[in-house]
């Protein structure tokens, strides 16, 4: 095939096309007049937008509005009205003032006059030695704003305006005054007072000379927002204990529920606490807020993805005028959720520590917290838990003894109960009546084995609340666990197991093994205690299932729980097994018990207790009704 070559005609065509394109581009180039007109149009639009959002522009451009600059000053006055004076001061720029003591470091910004950083100096994030201090406020995760309603119908937000800082020393206290000025001697002020060695910060809001500036016909709404940072190893575990607590109606404590978009509207509020498991940000007021709108929103939808924040909190409260001015005395608390520290303030702040209600909370407050606190003064937390467990088991040992003694008596009576079962095989009701008579003659109470177990339930639940709330366990190691307030992972799984997690914790495994053997030892004797009734579920089968279900449930539930709690249950069940073996082999003599029971049979039957008497009456009525039905 003949090769096609580029001839002269093709070259001429390309040159002409290129020339035409150059000519079109030249003709479409805007003239100087067009460029000038477009520039003037853009400047006009920019100027109009600037007049609408001058306050925001002033905030984003930390330039001072000079007194002689009439254009900028006029724009500021147009938007800010009486508070335009604040934009003419040298403080109208994005800078911060720092106040700190040995416990906490706070940075307060000129813009908004609010705390933009709150750092706890003695606590680290995630694990000990991480080098990252706990920061409750940073990177705009919190905000304080008050809507100022002016007499000339303006609505200004303090978060967008510049305050003038003045830091002074009053004795040992640091006093920071942040003033939003409308004149040389007229201002809206935030005052922060930080004492040495204290997490509590005094916070006063008051106005001076603003009677003719602020509209006093309505209360001012103060809005406090905080997006809580994750600080612990397990975001799911930490999120479980992150919630809003509040006190209202002169001493009643309560909390906003967990979940998505939870809201509460309450009255007569004395404090609002944003609790983040082991750390809290709390707003307190000397004179109760008439009302409060509280909002909590869960931010952890997927523990593998949502790992930065736990909850979004918001509070809106009204600030009331007094004689045309604002004067509200409050406090901020930025610190650990430590029961002992919070209690020292004598403002019921310790109620935000979830120790349980009723008898459970009483046991924790008056027994477990003082006892464990005393032990931890002398020995390391892990050993303190073990010694604490031993003390609890020693105190409960009489109850354990009575329970096992009751089981031993029932075991001795087993042959006679089996004989009654065979004799009245066709009449379950009669068998039940005769069994109860046998118990009464022998002086055995079938419920005696249940009562000790019920007495231990408050202790069990109190401890379940105590360990997750004990900040003294945070980042304290024991054996392979590096943090007794979190899970003790010994192996990271390459996948996630539903209801279990992506790691293997060893203390829950040991606790599950211990509870398996404990139930194995006790279930057999308990099954003998209650004779099977017709129409009732087979309790022996249920108890056999529980021997295996309980350890599995503990393993699943406690795998991501505080390892200190798993350590307690492991030691507790191990000690209980040991006590039961000692009681069984060295204290309880089955032959003596049998002889005593036989001797009791020869005596006059003991007077029945209320429960036994009532049960006997019920069975007799049922027997009578059965006989009556047969006659029909």
C-alpha cells in the first residue's frame, strides 16, 4: 500500500486553522473598560457583604479598628451598635490568656471570652507513659455563648465578639477579667478565679452600665456545648459511662439517658455535669437556674470508626436581670470524677459517681470506698483488690457457712425425700405435704440455703458499681494487666467476634473458670433442696444449664470490662471454693447432722415459720379442692 504523505495543501490548512484560533482568542479578550467595570462590580458586592457580616469579619481578621478609620468604625457601629467600642481596642485579636496551678491549665480566648483549652496536668490519655495529657477542651470542641438582646433590636452573640483581658493576682489567687466593652466604663464581664491546688474555677458573669444597652424584658440565654474527647483505651466502655448529670429542686440528682438525641427540660437547676467516665466538666451556680434545656447525643455508632469523640452535650439556661443588670455567680469544675475530691466541695457533686441506688449506693459510700481507700494507701492497687476481696469474703463467711450447712442437711435427708417421692408417686400434692412435714420434724428449713444467697446480692451489685467508678484503678497495672480500669488484653484477634470483641482478656477467663467450679460444687446440693412439683419446670435441668451458661455469659460480658472487676470475681470465687472445701471436709460432719436430724424427729415438731405455715395452708387448700373436684 502506498504511504500517505503530508502535502503542501495540508500544511497550508493547519496554518490557517491555527491563525483563526489566535484571532478568535484575541477578539474575545476583554477590553480595559470591561475589566474596570467587572472590578468595580466585585468591589461593590464585597462591600455589601462586608456590611452584613462585619462582626464575623472582625473576628476572623485580628486587625484593630483605628479610631481615625471612619469607614471601618462606621461598619462596626452598624453591626455591633453600642458594642462597636470593643472592636476599637487593642484586644480585638485572636489571642489567649493562660491561668494555671499544679492541677489544671486553662486558656481563655479574647474572642468569645471563653475557655478554649482545659488541660489536666496529672492525667494522661489512653495509657500511662503516652505523653498525652488529658485535655477536656481543645480544638474548638467546646463553646460558651450568650445571646445579647439590645434595646435597638440587635441580637449579638458573645462567641463572635472580642473581650478585653486583665489578669491580676489577688493573694494566692489568679483573677482574670474578660470585658466586652460598650464604652470605657460600660461592659459585659466574665470573671475567672483560679485558686492554688484546686480544680474548681470561680466564674462570675455581670454587667456594668448596660441598662440602656441591653433589653432587660427577657432573660439572656446562655448556651454551653461540649463534644467529649475519648481518653480511655476502650471507646465503647468509656462511652457507656459518659452522660449528663444534673441537680435540681434543691438536692435531687438525676441524669439524661443514653442514646441518640436525648433531651430533658428541667427546672430549678443548681449544677449540670458533663461526665466522661473518669473526668468531668461541671457548671455550678450559686442561685439556681429557673430552667435548663439539656441535650445528649451519642457519637459512637461504630467502635472501629468512631474513635475520637464519645458524646455531644448541650445546655441552655436563662440568665435573669436584676435592676437592669446581669449578676450571676457560678463555678466551673474541670477535673477527675473522683468521689473523694467531689465530696470535699460539699455541693453534692459526688452524686455524679454512679455507685448504685438505695442499699447498693449506701454499701459503696460507707463501706467499700473507705475500706478500699484505706488499703490502697499502703499497698499497690492489684494487691489492694485481693486483700479487699479477702476481707469481704471473711465478713460474708458466716453467711456462706449457713448456706452450706443447709445444703448438707438437705443432702442427709435425700434418701427419705426419695422414699416419699416413690410412696406418693401418683399424688404429687400429698408428696409435697409429707415432705414439708419431714422438714418440720427434722428442723430443716428448705429456704435456709436461699436466704444467704439473697443477702449476698446487694454486695454483688454494689461491687459491680464500685469497680468501674474507681478512678484510683485508672492506669494502675497488676501482673499482665497494664490498666485495672480497662480490659487486660493478652492477645489481639485479627477479626471481631460479635458480643466478645477483637481481643482476649485473661482475667475474665480465670473468673469464668472459677465460677464454673463454684457452681459445679453448689448446684448438686441445691438441686436436692427443692422437691419437684407437678406442672412446674424441672429445676434440676435448669440448674445444670446454668453451670455452663453463667461462665460463658461472664466471659462475653467481662471481656471488655474493667480488669479490676474480673480480678475481684476470680479471687472471690476461688476463695469461696476454698472456704466450702474447708467447711465440707473439716467443719461439717454428715454423720452428726444425720444423728441430730433423727433426734429432732423424736421431739415435738418445731413451730412452723410464717412462710412454712402459709405454704402448708396453700397445699392443704389445693388438696381439698382436688378432693372436691373428684367427687363431682
